C-alpha cells in the first residue's frame, strides 16, 4: 500500500514517522529502510527518532539510486548488474568507442572538436559530458533509449548508445527496471523485498523512481513523507513568468491567484506533489500553523494558506522589535562573516534558550567563505566572543593535506620544475615529515635555493625536452652540485672544481639537511619524468600509489587521508577493468578524472556549534536560526548551461531536473525551515566606490513581497529589514548608534571600538617609537671587532633594532625567482665587479675566473651573458690598470688588533696594508658607508699600528666623467695621520654605547651631505641652513629618486614619513664626520 504523508513542518513528519516505525516488523531482525537524499537528513532523522523512541538502531538510509539497486538485488530474480552503466564507467567506455567512429558521417562534428586533442583531455571531457546526459536519459527518458536500442534514429548519440549496449548488454537501469517490474508482477522475488519502505524528506523524484515505488506498494507498505509548503491545492497556480508565457491572466480569487512567492519559487515542489497525487495512494495531512506574531511566521502562514502578503489585515503590521527576517548588505564576503558573527552574538545574548547548534549558515559555495569563517570565528581572542562552529561540505580537493601534496607533485609534470613549485611540495607537512625536514629547516633550504640561484628545470636535458636550449645554469642539478661540493671544499675567490662553484653556506650539522634535500630531489625528479609518459590505468594505479608511498609520511595523522586517496585511485583502475578500457592515457586525463572524483563533498552536519554548509537541495532541515551568505546577483540561483547536444534541455518535460528550479525551491525551503530567525547577507555595495549592487533575484523577490504586503509604522519596511553596513568593521557608526534599537548597527569587538574612538578623536601626533632609553646593554657588547664597529656606524638604527630588540625589518622573505637572469641587478653587479677586480689585481687566469662567474648563476644564458661578462671584465681590467699605481707600494701582512679603550675591548684584523698606506678599494663610486668604514680602519691603524707601519689610508673608487659618458675613471681619497686617534676612538665607542640604548640619528649619506656643506661654509648659520637643505635632498624621496629613508626598512620603521630630521641630527653628523673631513684629502685620480 502506498501512503503519502504531507506537512509544512518536518517535525510533524518525523513525529508521524516515529509512530510508523514504532509498529514492529514481523521479525525483530528485520531492518527498517528509510530513503533520504543527503547524509545531513539521515543524521537528523536518526537523532529525532532516537529522541522520540529512546533507542534507534538496525536501520539503513539508502539514497534513491542505492535503494533501487538494493530492491533489484533483493528481488532475487537474478537481474543483471547495472554498474557498467554508471556515469564513471560509461565515460571510460565512451573514450574507447568515440575515436573508433570519428570517420563515420554522424560523428563529423565530434571529429572537428577532437582534431587538435594532443593529450586526450578533450576526449575525456566530451566522454564525461556524454556519459552525464546518457545517465539522465536513462532516468528521465527511458522510452527514448529503448527506441534507440530498437534501431530508431541514426544521429551520433543514438549510435553511441547502441555501441554501449552492444559492448555491455542491455543492463542499464531502464532495462533492468522493466525486467524487475515484469518479474514482480509475475510473483518472482517478492519474499526477498523489505517488509516496509519509507521515503523521507525528498523534495523531488523523477517518475522513474515513483513508478518503482508505486509497483512495490502493491506488495509491501511504502510510505512517502513529503514537505508541502501549502495546505491548499496549488497544482494549478502559475508564476507571472509562466502566465506571460501562456498568455493567461490570473483570476482575482486568491485561491486561484495564490501566493506570489510560492508560485515563483515553488514550481519544483508543485510538480512533484502533483505527480505524487496522480498515483493511487492514501494521504495523511499534518499541517500546522507556524505560530508566533512576527514577520517570519506571517510569511510562512501566507504560503501555508495560499494567500498573498497583506491579505490578513490583522497581521500585516511589523512591530518595531521584530527582526525575525533580516537582510544585510555588505561590501565583501569578509564583511558578511564579520556581520554574521556580531548578529549571532546578539541573538545568543538575547535568548538564553538559544544554543550555537541551533544555527545553520548556508552559502552557495562554502569553499569561498571557508577562509573568512575560519579567520573570524576561530580568530576571536576574548572568550566571551568565541562561538563554536564546524564547516561541512568541504571537498577533499581543498581540505585534505595529502591530496594537496599529491596534486602539487602532479603540477610539476610537463612544466618548468620551478624552484617555488618544488618548494611548495616540500612545504606540505606530510612530505616534509617523510624526509625528516623540520619547519625551521625549510627556512634554511629556502635560503639555499635563493643563494644558489636555482630558478627552473631539473637539468639541461629536461630543458631541452621542453624545447629550450640545453644549458644547466640556474637548474636544480647545478644548484645541488654547488651545495654538495660546498660541503666538501670551500669556494673562496670564486674558484671552481670541474666547472662547479662550491656553495659555502653548507657546513657542520647542516650536512644532514643537505642529505635529506638531495634524497627528496633524487626521488622527485625521476618520478616527475616518469609521470609524463602515457600508460593504461592499471599501470597508473601502481605508479600513483608508489608516488604516495615514496613521498607521503604514513603516520597516524595522514593515514585516513592516504586511505581515501588510494581508494579513489583504486576505484578508477577497477572501473577501467569493468569498462574493458585498456588504452594508454596521459596524466592530464587521469588528473582531471581524479579531481572530479575529489570534488565530492565531505564533512557532516550537526557537529559541535554553528553549522556552516553548502546551500544545496534536500537541506530543508528545521533550525531556529537559518542564515544565508553570499546571496549575490548572478551567484544564486546558479547559471547552468547544458551541453548543446542535451536532448532533455531541448525538449523539457514536467518533472525534469532543472538547476534553476532546484535553487529556487531550495531558497523557499530555507525560508520555511527557519523557526525564529531568517537572515540573509549579500555583497550589496561596491568595495571600490560604494555603488549599490543588486542582490540575488530571489532576495529581490522576497524584499518586494514584504514591502508590498507589510507595513512598518515608523517608515518603509525596507528601512527596517534591510541594513546596509559600512565598509570597515571599526566604523564609528557601530559604536555611536543605539545598539539596543532594532535594526541599529552594533559590534561586540573591543578592539574595533578602540580603533573607532581613535577615528573620532582629535588627531594627535604619532608618539615616537622610543620614548626613553633602553636598559644598559649586556657586558658582552663591550667586546667587539673592528668590522662590528664599522657595521654599527654604517647604520646605527639597524644595528640597534637587530642586535638589541631582535627586529629584522628587511627579513621579509625572499620570493624564489623562477626565471633565469636576463640582466644583472645592482648587488650582483657589484659582487661580480669585486671578483673580477680582485682577479686582475692578483693576476689570476681569466678563463677560470670567468668560469666561476658563470657558475654563480647570476649571468644571462649564452651569448648575452658572455657579452655582459666581457663588458664588466673590460671595465675592471681598466680599473685594475689604474690601481696598479697604488699597488706599487709593497704589501704588508694583515695587522692583528687587540685594544682596550674606555672599558671596551676592540679586536680583529686590518687587511690591505701596504708600505705607505692602508688601501681600501671599491669597484664603484665611493659612498658614505665607504668613508665610515675607511675612517674607523684609519683610526685603529693610527692607534694600534707599530713603528714602521703606515699612518695613512687610501680609499679608491670610480667616478664617471659625465652623465652621458660610460667611461669610468678612478677617484682617490686620502686620510692623513691622526694624532688624537685614541681620543676619537673612545668618543666613537661611547657613541656606540649610546646607540645601543636609543636610535642614533647618524645617516651615512644625509649626515655626510650636511657635514660637508657646513665644513665648506665654515659653520655659520647660512652654511648650516644650506647643509640641512643638502641633507633633506639626500634623506627624502623625490619624484625621480628614492631617498636614504625610502631605501632603508629600518629608517622607515623608526622615523615617520614627512617629519623633520631628528633634533640631534646636526650634532651627531658633525661629531662623526667633522674629524673625518678634517683629515680627508682629495688625491685626484686617473
């Protein structure tokens, strides 16, 4: 017997279901069968039955398709297996069948489409789409496929269908259903059927399933529990669009006119309920009034009684405190989630009986909102603002760490094997753990990759395979060779061994990490090369499983993810066997198929806290609070464009699947499933210019319905239910309006309140970063090398922040460059010039020096790099010739320094000593920092140099003859002997100690510019003014030049933009550079 149970409330239906299943079956071991459409509905029904019956067990919850398979199997009539006509297996079968028929006339169009299909991906995509429409034909047009099997029609779809049937036999569901019904009527297999079959909470089923249920109802009890939003007969009501299409006018009687929301959004449910009532069945109606004196209840009551909004004059006034229906217009998805969080906090505070698990939040695409949900709901520091939550319906492709690592490796196949791409694989925790690499080790490896200039390519042969020249520079092979050789021998002076330049950063305990990195690359490179070859799916299964075994740590954390992924890989291979598909396919096809399978949603509803999930059919589960996110125009209802060859779309029938109708009915179900509050948010204002953006057409329809049928005494209803939020969560409007008033803006964030107060307060000067002195530095800072002292005065602010406070402003992380060099940047150029100049001065062989330069990976490939190297070598050779005049003075051994001054211990080595002077050479123009370092060396030399040692320092650099000239010449500056070197050094050490407690306003270029101009003008006020102008030019950015502050992260961190130079600037500049300039003489140059 077939019984139809209908109600506008799912709770009433589950009550009736509890009464039904409370009647025991004939055997205590017999299982109850309840057909549902989603796991969420399954869990909700099971929990509700357990609440009502005390215990609920021994029940299965199949989906409709699984129910059909079980019923077929339970009939015991030896029905054929229908699995070969599953969509996935049909796809593989069609990949075999389509290419063999492309030369036939019906397949001309397909042949043109597949003409340039090199990887086979287009064939897979076509086969997948054809399999999808064939699967729909079986369910929605069984008579059509039966006609094709009988030889009717000769287009390419009919031909392919006949080929499928010839390959696997007529074992599809339509044929098996006919055979099942025939044998069922004949009495075969009836004893094996379930004693009772229940269908619960499904919004729509095609006639294919309804016919099976109706046939079963002649022999067993079949109960269908359906949500019906309206207790009146509404099978004939039409939406405005349908009325216009049929050129009909709605009658004036409200029972014929109906409810516009129901007519517009309820077509799917209308057609389904109308079809159900066409079968012979008993009916039980369980309708009830929504209850409650608020807007939400009034709308639900309108729909229940099939009346238009406002028809009940006594209930069309909305009270001031009625916020049961809310619309929130925001500027971005992030703002939507922030607003939602505050609104939920408000509801939980207002209603003591409301719990977080009473709230469901749905979005058309939950993946889009997942990072914002996690940032807002998991990022609350204050305990009182924390709301427990869970996110369901995430796909394994986006939420599974093993899957992420797996596809990161597949991304390398056929590509450039870029440094950042490979490092992305290594960053995956499951891969990193497999090769015993810690998170701290990743930073070291990242630094190695950047400094060895690994850009892309496994080696030269890999690049040649991609159509590029066969060169090894900047490849992984070249970089790893440098690291391995660097551990075995030093790479001083750019000397190479077998054409490899040792990389000096690998030493000591880092050998273990280098070994792990080498092992990782030794596994990854051949694996990626092997993946590029086409092969049958059976071989792909073994290869991909082996890839996971070699690269993913199989610990407890990864075990479930690994089992899931290997299960899907095995599933694909086993389906190829069922489809008799043995042709070799490329990785592109395998990857596309796996991604499609991994797009299945995971996660369950009804976990702890607020439930976030996807807005999809069969989600009409009642919640006290229902929230919809992302109700944007063009996003929901989703636009669905069927293939041009879809015959269902070409000639639709009542009861056909329609994504647009699904979404419309889904929105109506969400509205009806809310018991106390229904909240909608959408991006309704442009984040660029605040332009008003329209919401989803369904939201617009609901807003129109409310404003036309209901009134708000204080103004228009839309001003009450629609709240437009500011761009920023710290807008003063959130904290200045009466938050207790309905519809007012409010926020629970203390941090945003502080920021908001700062916005409305009178503007105040930014307090300095240092308001006082730091504590005395540790005694260890009193012992330092000469180089350390020079480093301090080169940038005292950077030294203070790094060494005393541990702040590294310039440590922003180097982005791995995946392009080989095409030009030299300024730092590479300077280092190259230093190397070439030293080689010429020392008389080293040119060929070996050039080999070392190329091995560094800083030069462009090929002839361009050779020309650039020759140009730089020619310039440095010319500079070396000019410098030979200064090298005529005989060299002296390096001077060991060990001084005690004013409580400081100064130590180190002074290199570059000659018979007549200390020589400091720079292959570029002389900068302020060069003067600083040379001056400190000069003072130490004058104080510590023994008898017979020189007391002068010569600083040599380059200068251009003119702006238009590319010819360089030498410039030499000489520091004369200093009689008071000890006193000056003591002053510098005291200044150093002061600079360890507060930022010292001594800037290499700006301070030098000021001191030079003041000394030139003999220190009068005019000279000081002119000096400050020079300092400002050096310090600040101009329209075509970056100033000293703009170039340095530490200066920008400490000294705000636009503020004058610090008060102590002049004093410090003259104190340091005054003596320096007094002893500096211009030696001219060549």
